């Protein structure tokens, strides 16, 4: 080797090393893409179930799912309750805090490759050990000063930092999807509790009316017995029917009160502070139109739980790259400038010090490092299986709720017909009794039949309301994408 060339090589070493490192940059680990063999991909290419659902057109149509679906009820009081819950609900406040944490973690991971700057300064008075300098006599006391400015930049040669940022971003988007799921759950719970209160009050009125009719029937049985035209058995049977109807009232009152307590907590209030006007609601909101269910292909992209599972899969895939990059060396470019010495000489050339150069650290990978890669790869398999499970459960839930809603609509229609016919029969019996052509007991029996039909219809109406709420929840309606973290659309990869 020519000795004259050594200084030139020395002068070019940092730059040459940096250039060579940057030229050899690569990102290890798999690039994320939605697996083509996932259930999500298969369902997107297969005929979507909602499009081919043979449901009654009165139940649903293919219009786009409404974001604020509760406004389809056209009930201003309900709109106010939902908006208050979305502002004050404690679960949503927790979800918002967790989203802020996830965003902060992403910001931290995203800034890992930035230039790092450090500053140190100290002043002290003391004595240096004379023996450490091989001096026989003690050294005098001096004033010392030290100052240092350092710069450091980590070369992300193998994509460890980039993969880490990818994983953190996907995790933040997953947390955002959880927040969206919390929003639609809270909205559905508010609508459900409000409808439960209204239906509960209505069912309580119907049950009270049935009780009044039965009490009247019992009074008639008592009078007939006193007149010698009835028997103690008739009176006992009437008493039993009255007691049975009386026993139906406490559960209805308790159910309505429980719904009121639930609504208050959803609004961020103590359980006993449900608005009085809400507790007096006697008519539940009704949907005058078919429910818009959208197209089946958009269902899975819209549901927050599916988006959460897909983002978890993306995060797990990026972690494979992080674990793989740890098999390779870490290289930092650093520089430091400062001074160290006596306070009186601080800043003079005799105290100045500096250094520039790369720092390479590499722990030769052993079984543990390779095991971490294998563990990360297994994590992607788990995440994919969970993603597939969520997709299939979403399809099952939506199909089940939609079918149940259709059948409950049919049941409600049949019970409404039965109630209308019972009302016609009761009116006819009433006219015949008033004309003296039918006994009073016949009219009373017709009234009891009408009351029973009203009770059955009230229960069916309450069930249809709950079906509607569950259907909107299954369809994933009621969330709005936050501008803070832009969630990647599922299936767009």
C-alpha cells in the first residue's frame, strides 16, 4: 500500500461510508397488502349478500347507509339526546384519550429517524488525584469547565425505523376504528334506551287498560254471584286473572326505569337525572321508510370492527420488518464539538475537542433474534385469522339481524291485522249490547280480546324498534372519519 494515499482515505472516510450506506438502503420484511386468500377478499369478489337478499322492499332498500341514521326517525328530541351523548359520554371520552395516546406513539415512531442534538455543560471546583497522573505531591484545587454539543443521525439502512412507523400508524388507525365503533355503539344504545322508555310507557298503558277491563269483569262476576246467577268458581277465576294482570305491571315499570337509568349514564349524567320529558314519552319514534342498507360490497369496508382487524393485520406485518431489521447492524453518523479543561482556559485551543465519524453497532444474531422474527411472522398469521373471523362474524350478524327484522315486520303486520279485527268485533259487540241484543259478558269478552291483541301488538312494535337499531349497528352506520388520523380504506391496498 502506498503510504502517501492514507491521508486522502482518512479525509474521505465519513463521507464515503455515508454514501455507501445510503446507496445500499433497503427495507427488509414483507410489504403489506391485503391477502388475496382472506375472507374479506373473497367476499368482495363474490356476490354480496345484501345485494341479493330476498327481503321485503318495505324492510330495506339499496340506498346508501346514513351516517346519522337516527335522524331518519324525524324526532328532534332523539336527535338532541344522541348529540349530547356523543359529546359527553364517558366511554367516548376514554376512546378519545386512547386515540390521542396512539397518535402520540405514531408521532414518536415517525420522528425516530430525525437528527438528534444534545448539549452538555458543567462547571465544578475540585482536585484531581495526583496518583492518577503519577505525581508524588497533591495537586492544587482548580476550577473546571466542560461544554459539548453533539449531533447524531441514525441511518435507517434496513428499514427498521420505517417499519416501526408503519406499525405505529396502523395501530393508531386501529384505535381510531375502535373509537368509531364506540360512537356507533353509544348512538345505538341511546336510541335503544329512548325507544325502550317510550315502548315501556305504551305497554304499561295497554297493560293498565287490560287490568281495568278484567277488574270490571270481576265486578260483574261478583254481582252475578250475589244475584244467584254465578258461582264462586267464576269469581275465583276472575280474581286470578286480575292478579295475573297486576303482576305484569311491576316488570314493565322496572324495565322502563332501567332504560331511564341507562340513558342518563349514556348522556354522562347520574342515573337518577334522566330528563323528565323523556321519561314521560308514550309514543316511540317510528321509521316511515325502508331502511337503507347500502350495497353489500361496502358493508365490510364500512364496519369499524372490520377496519380495526385489518389495521391490526397491517401493524403485525410491519413488525416482521422491524424484527428482521434487528438482524442487521445499526449505523449512526455523529459529530461533537466542545471544550474541556480549566475554567480560566475554557474556550482556548488547548481545551477544545471535537470528533466526527460513524458509529457501528451490531450484535451478531443468535437463536433469540431469529426466534423474534418467527414470533412476528406467527403474529401475522394470528392477525389474519382474527381478521377473517371478524369478517365472517360481520356477515353472519348482518344477515341474522336483517332476516329477523323482516320476519318481525311480518309478525307485526299480522298482529296489527288481528288487533284491527278484534277492534271491529269489540265495536260490533258493544253496539249489539247497547241495542239489547247481546249480553254484557259477550261485549266484555270482546273487549278482553281486543286488550290482549293490543298487548301483543305493543310488544311486537317494541321488538321491531330494537331490530331496526341492531340492523343499523350491524351495518356500521353512525361514525365519521376523524381528520386527525386518516384511516386507510380497507381493501384499497
